[in-house]
C-alpha cells in the first residue's frame, strides 16, 4: 500500500498527529463546558488538592465554594452551610472544626486566592479557545479519512496543508496553557501558605469559633 500511496508524507503525518491531539483536547473541554450545574452547592471549585494538610473552605455568596486540603467534600460543607447565614470561612485544625465570619479575615482569604482565580479564569478562556480549534481539526481529520478511503492523494496533501496551518494556533495555545499552568501551581502554593497563616491568626485572636454540627 505504501508503494502505491505514500502515507509517509511528513505533512500528512504531522496533520494527522495534530488532529488526534486536538480531538483529545477538545472532547473533555467541551464536556466540562456543557455540563449543567449540580444541585446544592451550584459552583463548587476545588482550588487546590494538597498532598497533606487539614482542609479549609471559603463559602461565598451565591453558593460558591472554594475548598482545599484532604478529606473534605461538598456534603460536609453543605451540612454546615445550612446552619450558618452569610459568607464564612471553615477550617479543620488538629481534628476540630471552626468557622470565621469576621469581615477582615474573609477579605484576607479572598485576597490570598485572587491571583490564582485570575489565572484560572484565563486558563478557562484559553481552554474554550482550544476546544473550538479542536472541533475544527476534528472536522479536517474526518475529511482526511474520507480522502484516504478513496485513495485521493492530491486531496490528502491539500487537506494536510490546511490542517498544518489550522494547527498552528493549537500549538501556540498549548504553550500558553503550559505557562499558565506553571504560574497557577506557584500561586496555589503561595495562597495555601498565606491561608494557613491566616488560620493560625484567627485561632490566636479569637475570631474563629467552633463550627456548628452539620444538619
């Protein structure tokens, strides 16, 4: 087959690889963006899952929750949320659970995570763009498969050139996402460090109080 139909064309190989990569990227991104909000905590964002460390969560207006740490889930926070009015910061320290509703402390926690949230929003934006390019590349891949099935070498070469050009934005977006990912990881670590410092201060100055039992 290869003697009659030179599939070894570098352009075609490159285009097919781009198409496969684009399809792999696009599918999960599109699935996430299309998912409807769940019941209960409508916007649950797991900001950072650390390998160790006791958990904490910032519960904001509009059912938005930011959580981190080990052994905590939405059901835990939902149970406390039913007993507490307004925004609050929940954390576990030495096995005991506390909440904070002091406005200044809540503002400091929000500020600690603000840089990472900004980077996360940019990553989401870039991810949607990558998903759109992935759909286009997937369509090219389908056309390429049809051309291969009919042994249309000229059409495959033309499609390969088009796919190569269409894949350039994907490569650029991939590099940008990689940089953003590294930036976000560093911001997560710094936010976690700052937040754990705030927890220590909240316990020391008495603004933290025992969390109510889950209802």
